[in-house]
């Protein structure tokens, strides 16, 4: 039995058993569906997961160059001295054809993973989201500096509003407390001493405690709601990940 014929049997067995297939080799790839593409011969990594999602990676880069989502109908056969894999969907109609001309390595595994995935954004991510979309603060807001050093620490964001008034922005990834309001007020005091005029103060957080909201109202400190999850959504959209995930092979 030839190397590719043996690979064909192993791939078929793995597909039937819901195993992960990891194939490294020289291949060509064509796609027909909502668009058309052709990728000439080159050495790549083909991954077929247990849910029949298909990903093809080039030697560099973190994103697959071609892919099909879970539930693809996959067929494999030999065509002369080549191994052919056809990965199809019907809604919408799509076909990803992979032609393997040389096999470098093939591995198949039955993997188990029941762990829950948890992700918590950092305050840094929330700051980056505001830098990407300053309108989170308000229309016309412009960022002058981030992490501006002051006597008691660093101001997350220093900016100006549409009327060129200074704005001090403090970011908290969890529910803001009374102490957070006091911290922001102290930062505003130091900016006032430096520039000779009182800045606006805005506290950005998923929410404010009752005592924090009460103190903020007395001190004239404004607030904006922004959750870590929303910050991640903004960053994903800006970096093109949502478009990639909603795209096609």
C-alpha cells in the first residue's frame, strides 16, 4: 500500500470515529461558493476537527487561509498519485477541495475537552477600546494622552471634549466604588493645579455602587458604562475578527 493510500484509510477511519486529523504536506486548494479562490501548491497544515470543521494553515500567520465551518460533509479518495479531500456544505452551497500531492506527516487523535472557557478583559483592553472608539466617552471627544503621570499615579486617559475642555477619564473593569470616585477627584485636582482650570471628570466602569454614584453626583463627576465584554467586542470588530469569523472559506 502506498503512503497516500495508507493516509486515505487513516483519514476515513478518523472521520468515522470523530477524531481530529492533522495532516502536514504539499497541497493545492480550491474553493467554490460565495466566491471563488485557488491556492497553488505549497506546504501547509490541514486540520479536520471532530465536528468536521476544516482549517488550512500556511507556514506563517495565525489565521487559516481556507476553512469550512462545523458540520461539513467530507469525502476522501485517491486520484492517481494524489489524495483528494472534498469538504462540502449545502446551505449555502460551498465546496473546498484539497489536493495533497506529498505527505509529510499525518496524525489522528480522539480528543476530549469539556472545560469551560472563561475570558476576562483587562482595564488595558477597555482603554484600548476607548482609544479605538473615542465616541464611547461622547461625540467629539479627542484623546490627548494615555497613562499621563501625576503625583499619585497615572491618569488612564486625558483628553478634550468638543468645546476644548480638558477631560480626565478613569477606567475600572469592575463595579466602581466610592474610593474610585475619590481617586478620580484627586487626579482632577492635580490637573487643575497644572493647567489652572478644572477639568471634567468621567469614570468609566460597568456600573457604580450606590455610594459611588451619590458621591460622584456631589462632586460633579460623570460616568459612562462600559463592560469588559463590550470592550472585547469593539476590539474584535476593529481588528477584523468578526468579519473573518462571519466570512467563508
